[in-house]
């Protein structure tokens, strides 16, 4: 089977690493990929949003499966483009059509979906750029902290939480008037702040059958102690100790099953991943957000815990046989610590040489997964804000984190930064 994987981050390197182990795989292409995927697949210089060019490549290279890693192509309708064309008969696409991807593409759409299907989430209201005055007045109806979200895709940075009323109003000005997030901020969602602890669930579904991958917890703030601005993610752990049988059952019955049933009732076809960001409030789950793909950096801890053949799962998903797929999970813990460029998530330098990548860990103990990297004159250099995911494996989270941090210390580039407290908040719940 010839496979084309779209994307260039740590998520895609993790997916490519897992796919490369499959007995079904003939040839793996990654577009555009990074320095890590280049070592296990063939990188292809394609723009993930240039569907016509991707189509020409698929036909020329006899690709039979297209896997879409990031959200932007899904929200722009890449699956519709190929599924609705008679030129790509037999091509299996992994990812939802645009209608399903709107669960991530519009927070207002997702909120309306949850309200319609009685899925627990925070109270909210939406406002566009013509309703700035009303949006500011609505702050009076909310108890601080204020949660303000750009409606569209903002690369994980479109959520602002503040207890300062003046800052909240300034945030509304920046998004709705100042176009801080461009088109993604043409409207905003203001919602009730939920006090609790976050966890991510990952479900793969064909619209009827589903399989639940390991849970994970990521760390979005750039600074230790969850301080500073939101990023795309500074690290993650799996499993999550506080996800006990009771919480899992509630999540299944109150959120996962109603979500899949809701999509069917709304006649929204879905063939791919649903990432459900949850807040545990007391002992109950509430949806913070939906994503229409695997999360990053959660993928870097979830896939190393999947023992089954990932390409077999995708093949089953594409052929309507997901209900027959046997998903086996490794009981070990996995953690990842993200090495980022100095200044991230604000301005940062690119092209800095990365050293220490030859310190390859025992595969049973960890993985080096590339994110924002590329090769220049034979050397691996930085090419993004999040650069390397240092994934550790161990009998428990503490052992896995020891291995993640050992990797983090052994890899270097100018102005490297990373959080030293990934996972520390869950240890007390693990004991």
C-alpha cells in the first residue's frame, strides 16, 4: 500500500514512525514532512492546501491512502476534494469531510452542536465584529476569569484566559477590531470558566463504530506552573492517573456516544479522528473543545502506547470494518517534553543547528520525534517554534519522565527552552 501523509510536525513524525512498522506498507510519502520523517519516509515538497498538486502526486505515484494530519486542510475541504472526484476512485482518505471538520473549524458551530445534543460544556455566547459593545457588556454576566476564544483556527493560540476586566476588553478589541487572529477572529466565543483539570480523549470512528485510544494530558502554557501565553503544547503524559473507571464511563456515555450519534442525526459523515478536550470538574467531564484530528503533542505519547498495527486500523476505517479492528494498548506510560525555540510562541529564530540527535535511545525507553526541523547543507536545523519532542517510556509516569528529560538535556541548539515541570501536577493523583 502506497500512503501519503500530509503534515510536517511532531504528530506527523509519530504517525509516520508507527506506519513504517506496518506489514501493509509499501511506500510512505510525507508532505512536506521534516528532518525526522525524511529518515523513515520520502518527503515531498507539497503545500498541504494545494489540493490539485497533491492530486497530481497521488495519481503519478499510485497512492492508495491519503492521511491528513493537521486541521487546516480538513477544514478547507481536502477530503471532499478527493472523495467527490471521479479521478480518485479507490483512494482511501483518513479524515472527516469539511462538514465534520467544522467541529474544530468553528467554536460556535461546535457549541451549537453540543447544545443540540445535550453534551455537557461551559455556558457561552458568540459575538462578531459588529457586536463589540455587546461582547463587552456580556462580560458583566460572567464571573472572572474570563475565557475568550477566537472562533476559527488559530494554531492553538486563540484562547485567552484573564481575570482582569480591562485586559478582557482589550482582548476583544484586539481580536474583533485589530484582527489579531485574522479571519479566525472574525467572531469570538465568550464562555464560563470551568475550574478543574484537563484531559484529552482520542476517538477514531467511521460514523458508526469507534475505538478509543489512550487518554493524554498536554501542557499548553509556555511557562512552568502553567504561566504565560498558550502555545501549541509544551509536553504531554499518558495515561492520565485521574481517568478512573467512573470518569471514563461518564465520558463514554455523556460525551463520546452522544457525539457520534449527533453527527449521524445531523447527517454529517465522519471518517477519522475526533479529539475531545475535556475538563474534569469534580468527577464529571465537560467538553472544552473538539478537534478533527489527532492532537500535538499528545500523539507523541498516544501512538507509542498503541501496540496494534496503525495502518491496519486505517485500512479497517476506510473499508467500513473498524468494528472488527482489535486495538491493543501498551500498559506502560509515555511522556513527552517539547524543546522549543527561544522566544516561542512569539518571534523566534530559525536555521539553528541541532546537536545531540545521534544520542538515539533504546526504542523500548524512548523516541526522538521531530517537529519544527529541516535539513540544510547536510545538517539538521530548527525550522519552527516547537522543534523536538523528547518521548520517554517507562513502567510509570515518573520513570518515563526521567527518560524524557534525559533526552531533553542531551539535545541542544541555541536558545533552546523547555518546561521542567511536565507531569508534576498529576503525581499526587497517581499515588
